[in-house]
């Protein structure tokens, strides 16, 4: 057996799980491994060799196999399927969280049938992979206790059901604000009470009372679940109740934008200059993946895939949750797209929080997800005028998330919308020349195309292999 030294590995997990730790090698090996403590080695070794394992893989368990690697004290090491686009619950839209809850219960139903269960019921055990769900916490699987632990049902409510209930009260605003600040924030029934008292006019009282009554009934009934049959009945009832919960859509500035456009991707005669420019660029680039940053519901992702059939993976980021909800529902059957609620400001920013007195760091989105081509269309002027970012800072952020190319649209001060925002005193350098100069610190601007209307420009940029070190002076324009 091949032995490895501790100084050659990098731990990826928080260390909260006493069954093992996830790690990767410090060298070029990009695979993900898990050390399983000796106390649990026999159980998980037998689990991987059980007749039910292939079916569980098909049902959403991350594909895993034993290795011949051993650390110095002889612990079991397993190798997991490599996930290219790691994402976390605080980046999911409301529809995605609801589907994750249903998937989690469905997966546990399969585990129960085969003599297993999960010891945890939180959402961080799940990842969206190409709009399909994957259960990734291998060591959360245990022998079936033939019951529903009280802690399990409380955690299920805190992680999934209370947030979904809150979507009916305030469209998820409270939940989103909390998890952005603290990804491991726990949504308790007290939070639901506070939310209802503040927004009681939004939801009828009987609906709120039904929410709370359902929680207490589920907690009480869980104490009487003592067999596989009653476990299955219990989870099926939970799944049915969650499936019936409706997500109400709030008013959105941009969520209905493309609904009003009379553009048909398959009919070029309906295109304007902007669509022709994007398609022309798509045809000349050798790319495998595209990320649309601030991409609304993904119209230009559909367009660029239609123009370049070699593109295998498409990724959509937007801070407008309604846009991501709509994109997710429209593309849920598409195997090669991922939609996430991501704000531009989160690029390059790790999130650090404390859970059970342990510091947990979640890597910034650019360290987990990037693409050969990043599109930034009709966004730069909002970053400047709404969020007060300067061109250097925008260009730096784009360099972090782009592998090869970047398409950036520039809207000049002469534009009808920019005229009402721009002033010479506050934005003296807001012009194409200054923007191009900032981009060229990290990219080579290879071509400039007319957009729509024509005064808007689309810049095709190729990332430089080496570029000048970004100065930390983030002075505003």
C-alpha cells in the first residue's frame, strides 16, 4: 500500500465531522479524497462494496471508490468524483433550495430501503452539478437507526423548510440578507415568528399558524417513528408538504426584461447588431465553457450556444434572484448549465464564518467557478454608477474569473440612460479610452464591435498570461 505524508496534503473540510476529512494533494493531482478515521473504516469499506451502492450513485450519491493510499496511522482513504463547479446553498435561488429539499428526502428514502440513513439534515451536504443534485457528504451516511432523531427533523426545518416557508411571507428577502452575511446562519422558528410579526400583512394568519402547527406536529410524530415502514411514511409526507409549498415572485427590475423582447434566437432576421456581434465572436473562439456575469435569465448563453456548438458548459450569474429562479426553471432539463445567485462584489472575496466554535472558510466564487469566456453585457455602467466601482477594480475582478477571454460591453456617457447619471466632476474619466486602458492591465483588447444602439461598444479581450500586479489603491472614480 502506498503511504502519504501529512505535509503533502491540503485539508478542504472544516473538521466538524468526526468520521473523516476531505483533502487534496498539494501537487498537480486535482482529485478529491477523504480520510476516514479508523473507527469508521470497516463500515464505509463494507458500504462501498454493498449491492446497493450502484443504485445509490444513480440516485445522487457522489461517486466514490476505495484507494490503496494510506496515511501513517493506516486510515482508509477514498476518492470522490471530481466536481468542477462547486457551489453552496447561499448561492442557490429559492426554487433551487426547494428542489434540494425534495431531493434530500428522496435520497433518504432510497437509503432507508437499503438499510441506511443520513446523520445530518443540512443543505451543505448537497451540490448542484449541471442542474442535477448530488449528495456529497459521504460520511454523513450511517446505519439506519429505524427512527427520526429529533435533532434531524429540527435541522431539516432550519436548513430547508423554514426558509421555504419564509418565501411566502417576504419572497425570501429576509433569508437572503441573512445568509449573505453568514452562510451557516441557522433559520429557527423564532426567526419565522419575527418575520411574520414584521410582515403580518403579507401572509394570512391561518397560513402562518399552519406553518407552525406543521412544525410541532412533525417534531412530535418523529418520536413515534420506530420502523423502516414508518420512516418511509414520515418522509413521504414531508416531501408531499414541501412539494405543495408555493414560491411567490416579487416585483423584479430585470426579471421580465427578455419577456418583452421580440428576438428569436433561431431567426437571425429578428437580431440586432449586438446579437450579430456576440455570434460572430462565438464563431471565432475555441472555447469549451462560457459564464454570463449579470446575465439575467441567460438569453445570451442560449444565443452563444446556438452559434458555437462546441461549447459544453454554460454558467449564469445574477444578483437578481427572480432572474435565476426563472433561468433555473427554464433550463432544469439542460444538463450543461448552472445558475447561481452571485453578486459581482463577491468575486475575489472568501467568506469566513464560525460554526460550533470552529472557523469555516468558503472560497470565493472565482476560485471554484470560472470559464474560458466570460460575458459582461450591459453591466459595467451599473457597477460604476450604482456601486461606485472604478475601471481598474472592475478589470481586476474580471481577470480573476476569466480563463481565456472576456466580452465586455461599454455604454458611453452619450447613451440616453447614462446622461442622467454622468457628471464631469464626479466621473471625469468615464470614457472608452480609459476603460480600455484599465482592461489592458490584465487583457489584450483584440477587437471592438458595435453593439445596440451603435454608440455602445463590445470589447473582445484575451487574458494576458502575466500582468502587472494590481495595486490595492481602490480609489473611486
